[in-house]
């Protein structure tokens, strides 16, 4: 049985950030807010501390970690050289939700990179995250602060639900504002390649770079080049079924499926936009509204919190639909597709 660690949750301020930095400097684990989701941080250059992240989360060694920097000037600590395009991207997207895959520097342990010669790096925009990295004086490796494969955390309470007794501290900086993970762009490929959609859209990247290829498939064996590529990820404990297609067609599929499942005596949860709620008024379903389809940023910010809330009420199944593939909606589709783990209906 894993020994329990007293986990303290403290409001983020100057004093607690310094205390958290001391924990990191001595090989401990601290969960902290970023603009995307809460991260589980360790000293990225300390292989023993990095190993504790994998143990706390139950994360396989083949899934790499993102290294977080306080500033662009810290890149030299984790990568020996950068393509010229890095400065261009950084000027427009850092600090912010863009992760770049670059050559691994010799100081970065292979535990961080899943044994590969590339490292995923970003400069977060959240003031608490940047203050913590600066106070620690070292790059911080940080995946999402949750059980591996589970729905990502956007509040300190979500972190505790998954990791209480496994880490030393949670810095509470309030809810994450973006609500989905960073975009991952592979700059080690001949053509910049989008591996994971996120807070910086594909449209923005193409405006900045011209050609951007689409990737995002997991390697069949060995280490992955970036996190978030596995077919099952971000998943609730109860089965999620996703419908992809035109809004009216998806609404019809959701209604018919819910009606059929209710008739079979099953409890049905719906994770749907505000626009759809009235359509299910005559069905005894449990609804978590996500926000209006006219504002997908609101849907992204609410996605994980709503999914966790619905999952906690333990329906027999959860039904959801996507909201398109433009801008942040592409990231929402990606997260729901992986959370559905193959239970996807195209209409």
C-alpha cells in the first residue's frame, strides 16, 4: 500500500509560493494553477523528483512531460538550439497555452522525455505558475494534476479528489481560465506539426507559420513524442458516448439514444450546450449545461468541471456532442473524442 503524504492546500500568495518553491527544490511535488488546467510540478532537472510524478499519477513512463519555463530566456537550459521560428512563435504566443517540441538538452532527464531526444516546452501565462517557476529557480516538469487518464483538473478541489495523500502541496489559485490543455506543436518535424489542439488554434498557427501539418496519432510502441496522444485520455469513470456531426443530427441522436436507454432502466447524463437543454425537457435525464455554442471559450472553460460533476453523480452512461472544429472547438472535440475511448458516433 502506498504511504500517505499529508497534502496541504493553501491559497496562492507570495509566502505560499516561496514555500512551494522550497518543496520543489527538495524533490517534492506541488500542484499549481496554470491558465489551462492545474499542473503537478517537480524539478524538471531532478530525475528522482520527476519519477515521483509518474508514481503519484500512475502514469506510464512512455508518456512524456511538458517542461514549464518562467521566461523565453530559460530555453537554453532545456534545449541546445532552437529553430528560428521559435522566437517568432514566442513573440505572439508566449506566455500562453502553446507547447513546442524541440531538441532535448543534456540537462533534461530522459524520464521527462519518455526516452526520446525531444522535449516539450512552454512558458505559461498564469501569474502563480510563473512566480512559482521563478522562485524555484529551475524549470518545472508538470503534467495535469490528476490520476493518469482521468478527467483533467481545473480547480484545487479536483486535484485533491485525485491526488490527496500523494503530493505535498496544492497551491489554490482559483479555477483555470482556459480550461483545456495547451496546444502542442512539433518543431522537430520537417513541417511544423500540430500534435494536440489547445488554447492556440490551428488557424492562428497557420496565420503565423503558413503550412502546419496535422498529427496527433500515438506511436504504436515506445515513448510518445508529446502527452495527450493516447486514444483513451481525459476520461470519466462512467462511459462517455460522443456524437460528431451537424447540430440537428447530433441532437436527434442524443434524444433517441437517451430515450432508448431510459426505457431500458438506465440513468442517463447529458453533457450538452445550453442551446440543447430545452430539447430534453420531457426526458428524465441528468443535464450538465456547458454554455452557448456561440461562445466555445465558455464551453472549453466549463468542460472538465461539468464532466467531473456529472460523473460524480454516477449515471450509467454520459452522452455528449461536439461543437465543431474551428478555433478552440477543435480542442473540445479532441478531448471528448479521447474521453469517449472509441464510443464515437458520426452522423
